[in-house]
C-alpha cells in the first residue's frame, strides 16, 4: 500500500471507463446531455481507486489517484433528483459544520437521518427481494402447456 506525507495533496482523476454510468442513464438523459450542453443529472456513484502515481520517495510527480465509477444510479425524475440534492446538501452541511456554527445555526445536522428521510418512499432491499420471489412464483404458476 502506498504511503505519502500527511500534508501531501492528492489529485483525483476519473478514469475513462464509464460503462456503469452509461447503463445508469436513460436514452433520453444521454441525448439531453449531448444536445443541451450544461445540462445536469443527479447521480449516486461508488468510486473505486484503480491506480496511483507520485508515491515514491524523491519522485517529483504530485500524488495522483485514478478512480473509476463502479456503481451508479441516476435520478429518473424530478422527485428523485430533488431527493438526491437534499441528501447532498445534508452531507455538505455536515462537512462544513463539523460541530461548528453555519448559516443554519447551532446544532448537529445528521446526514444519515437526511438520507433515511429521503429514502423513506423508496423500496428497501427486502421489498426488492420479495418482488423477485413473487415474480419467480408467478412465472411458475402461469406456464401454459400446449399439446398438439
């Protein structure tokens, strides 16, 4: 594992592999991003480090890490985009505050609570698994055999 000085700045770059992001966007979203420069979409992504440079003693390169989007979900409507934006704002407030005052006044802002509230109307993993089971069971019972 590479080690660098505690004070060293690490530059982050996103590598070119965007297959996960490509599949998370709808055709309409991809077209909109192309046809209307400056258009934005809200997404939740997982970043995974893939390579690094500038870690050797005496090396003059600045420390740099390349990350890849390995998991992505893109908001599919205005309601979802608003939820993602709310979560982002809550996380930013938490980062800015770090138990200090900010423009919202004293007290902690709990990003986990904001996430829970934002996701309250979305299906849980258990809901999704139950749906898959129901679909499998429905598929077995609705099979039609033809004799000829």
